[in-house]
C-alpha cells in the first residue's frame, strides 16, 4: 500500500519551491494564492531568503506546508494515497493532501498555529534537546522525575528507536540532559529552536489554535490520516479536529505512527516536501519498507 508522509518544521531551505513555481502552472497558481492569503510574498522569502529569514516561525511553518502540499498536488495522477501522515506541522499538510481540509483553510490554520506558537515561545523561554541512544522508558522516567521536582520537561518527538526529542524549560532541559547522559545516552544535544514545542508550555497556543480549528470546516478524508497524538488512523472530522488541537501539547508519536501504518499494509512511503528527514527515520524504524522522495 502507498503511504504519503509530510515533514515538519526544520526541513526548510533557501530556494525551496522555486523549481515548482517556474515549471508547473498549478504550483504557480497555488503559490500566488498563498501570497494573497498571507498578505505578504512568502515566495520571495522561500526562493531568495537567507536561512535566518526562513527560520522565523511565521515564515517557516507556512513555507514547509506550501512546499509539501504543492509538491503532492503537482504529482497529478501519481498522487494516489492509501494513507497519509505528517510529522508535527506536517499533519496539516497530510490533512490537506487527503482532502480533509481545503488548501486555503489549511494555510490559514498553519499561519494561525505559527503565530500562536511564536507568542507562547516569547512568553516563556524554553527549548528542546535530542536524546540519542536510550530506551524510551528511561527517558520517560527521568523526565517524570524532573517534572516532580518542579521543572517542565517531557518527551516531545518519538522520532525512531533510539532517538527522542525532549521539550521544556531551560532549567528542565539542562537537568534532563545531565541526567540522561549519566544514564548512558550517547548524545544529549540542545536544539536551536524558539521554544518547547509539544509540551505543556504550548497551552496558550493550543487554546488560541483551538478556536481557529473549531471555526474551520473539515471534510471526511479520502483515505485514513494517521495522527500524531495516538499514532492511529482517523477519518471522522470530529476526531481529527480534537487530535489536531491536542497535538500542540502532546508528544509526536512518529515511531508508533510508522509502525501502525506498516502493520496496516503500508510498504511504500513517499515523502512530499523539503528534505529527506522522514525517509531516514522510516528506514531506521523498519528497513523492510521502501521510503523515498517524489519520483
């Protein structure tokens, strides 16, 4: 079965989408529609901006979303998903690609999400760190102990076996990195991010985004969408909305998502969007499946 997956924040690069814009009339039309909806020419930043320009949350999230969705839609008849999933931000791309959300509504929600997350980041200095080489249970136990001590730190992204990203306050992340290294982690690397995504510190952003999601019409997707919060397939618009709202303060269960997709018959994964991060993660989760970019 064919699965299509969509990357999250961090996959952006200068020049992204320029070839699509110049060579595919549909892409040009959708990019121009995006410029109109956003009220600024995001294409100028995507095609010619610096890495620093692209790192602004209000730019990064819509840019990755646009590249991902437009890449998929420009595949034409070759885009026949039997299931979709996206990593964090990529879940919005997966929902649009599966027909649960319109292109316009998807972009508006992504922009609302970006702005809400930016505000939450500015309100509470926080960060994330990648932990390599420890069992999930050890990471969860240490995070729980630090939380009991009063500092916020939680597992945020279960990326693949042996790679988990944690999220929390500056103090919580520092304490967790020290404790996880002492417990045998091969690496505990603080990440250059603006805040503690997928943690309780995103609660103000969650409340703001919830209002926008509730006011948006969702359709029944044409194929199951595997969502981050529970790693399970969903087609009910009400459930999809609830999971999308919960996502901002919940862990991204990417390892479990891929495992469930494979158990349900997925043997060919196409990553739509910038970069190849998801292809690498899928390969580490299960070497028996075929994971590639758009062919």
